[in-house]
């Protein structure tokens, strides 16, 4: 999974590019040009460090919150982000999944997928709080033809208790006339592909 994020996380002497990191920076630049503020979540603090390095090189201001951030510092960072012009807040998925109110942001980028969608949804909910007046955009960066695709396949499926099928769509987009069904037996093989 780290290889999907940036090969340099695993290979010390790796010096070539990282497509996902480049894409993330493009999203950040474009969002900044349009006046947006964003949260970038990753489960790997080493990946957040890599993103921070790139932001520093491009003189893009940011805050970063990980499990090592003290409670007092956490409060200060959240308050400043909600009140100042800092466009990017890098947050480790586990440290920032609950207890934060970050309504100044209106874009969420999930740099890497997590097996448990509830954790990602809780992280996204940091922006969907009382006081949010903007439409919130959520980007999930998924490396094609990788383990990440197998991680998100079950996320797209839901169980229909009535029919005993899994549906290839999220709850808020479900239209039974348009979406195809998977027998429950096919779900077992998804992570083995």
C-alpha cells in the first residue's frame, strides 16, 4: 500500500517521480487558485511528511496533525486553520478522524484508502459540521491496477437485506433501475483477485 503512495516510502534510493503525489499537488494548487481550503488525510505519517516536503518546496503554507501532536497544539492548529488563510491541513487518518471541527475547509483529499470506510467517513465529517456553508468535495486517490482498487471495491458495495444482493453503488446514489447486482457469494472473492 505504501508503494502505491510513493515508492520512496519503501526504497531509500528511489529518485524518480510519484504520480499520486504529483496528482495530489495538482489538486492542491488548483484548489488554492480557486480560493479553497482543504484537508489531506493519509494513514501513513511518512506520506504526510513527503507531502509536507513538496508543499515547502512550492512555498505552500500548511498545518500538520498526527498522533504525536499534543492536545494543546491540536487545539491551536484547528483554531488557526479555521481563522487564517492557510490552505492545507495534513492529517493522519487515525489522529484526525474524530473530535475536530474544520469547517473552513471545503475540499477533502483521501490520499490512500483505508479498509474501514467508517474511519474515512469520520475523517470527512470533520468538514461536514454545523457551520459549514459550502458544498464539500471529496477526492479519493486510488492507484489503478493495485491493491488499492481491491480495498475500495467492497466500499462500493452495499447489502440489500430484502434481496440478499450486494449493490455496486453507494447508498446516496442508489437507483434500482440503473445499478447492477452482485450475488453475495461473489463478495467473498473480491479481496482475493
